[in-house]
C-alpha cells in the first residue's frame, strides 16, 4: 500500500502544479511550471514566440529556428527535500522547416519514513517521476499559424510501485508580426498509462489552455493573458480560512460565485524590456491567490516576480512565486546558446 508520507508529498505537488483541479489524476508533476520566465509571468504561459527553448515544453507550436542550438537547464525546490528540474534543447536541421525539440521534466520527492497499515515503522523509501519529450512544429503554408506536437514518455516510481505512461501535447499559435500580437491554444497531457501502480488505471491531467499577448508599440513591454483549465468550467475550491461560523459551533463553507469562478481561470503577466539583455517580469495567478489567501491577513498569494540577465551567449533567469506565508518557490534557470 502507499505510505502516508508519499500521499502528503503528492498533495503538495498538486497544490503547486494547479494542473488538474481536485487532484484526481496521475502524473501531476507534468503541470509543474517549466522555467523561471514562465513562473514569473504567472505560470502556464503559451504565447511566447522567440528563442526561449523552454516555452515549447508547454506549447510545442512555439518551436522555431531561433531556438536552434539553445540548451536550457532549470532547477527549483518546493517543500523540504522535494526538488524538480527541467531541461530543453532545440536543433534546426533545415532552416526552412526542420527544427526539433527535446525536453526533460523531473521531480524527486526525497526520502520518506515508511509505515504499515498498523502505523508501525518500516524501512525508508524514495519517490521520483520523469518525462522525456520530443517535439516538432509546422508552419501552415501561406499563413501566420503554427501547429506543433510533443510526444512524452512518462515514468513514475513511488516506493516499490512503478507506472509507465505516454502522452501528447498539441498546440497552435497565430503570430501577427505587424501588430506584435500572439494568440495561442494548447491541449496538454492527452495520454494513458501503459502500466499502473496497483492495477487501477488513472487519468492523466488533461488541460486546455488559451492565451493572448502583445508587445506595446511605444512602451518596451509585452503583456500576457492566459486562461487555464478550460476543459472544466467549475474550478472553484472553498477556502477553509473563509468559512463562516454558525451559532451551533459549526461552519458554513465559502460560496464561490459565477464571477469569482471565472476569475480563477485567469492568469496575467507582463515583461519589461522583453527583447533586451535585462528583463523584469511580474505575474498574478488568480486561482492561486483565491485558494491560498488568508482572511484579514495580507500574504500576497498568487503574485510572482522575476528577471532575466543575458551575458553574450549565456542567460540567467530567476523567479519567486508566492503561495502562502510558509510556502514559496524560487526557480533558477541557465540557457546557453551554442550557435553562431
């Protein structure tokens, strides 16, 4: 049976990823943010179309020749010993159409104390998950529309339980170079388990994301608006901290209205000096802010900040994301351009 400590770790991953509402799927690490730039802009960004090789991990349609020979490594720490990282690389075989992308997503849950069903201590154990991806994008002839796909092989080990699966990400992006507007759509984690942990087949964290961004004409700033979890309208979760007490000593859960639920699909972000050697970024995730805020206390849940700094062919990125007073994450990224 699964140990209670690994269950706690998976709950934490579900809280950070925000990918599958309610935590009802397997391989939830697939929804972890893939880079500091994405995290600083609020997360789940799919509208960046430039040399950022990390962007293709969330929207394969953004694979392009500007990514050629770029290697990116990213690392973050969640809670306690839980760490995760990503890597991405793109190579252009033919500058007309043949740019290929490879990526890795990895999470290590650390070491846990094991207990049996009677609460007696057993041996310690570890848990980790990894996904390997290959991606390709194609420009529809005589249009500014690009489509792409990632094929992912997924492996998960939790104590002595193992699972193997596969998934596909599908994406599209419209790039209006004249007006500096990008409009994108991504369908992520369409797949299945090949082998299960203990005989019960589970769903993957399917998600539909849409986004739009624009670089302003007279201000060196690009704004991003992202709509997450479009495959499910009701993403509301009643915050226990907002429950109202009853005269009989009980409590009434928070009621989430139509407008509040609609806002929980929204992520906004802005990047200052997006094409310069130094960038400043800021984002806000409305669902994270609503679900993790504390009544009558400012904890700034949902806010994220970051910057990027490029030296010749090396770029360093950093992001800080606010979750609760006791839980924040920092991501570090290094991108190297091995091209000419």
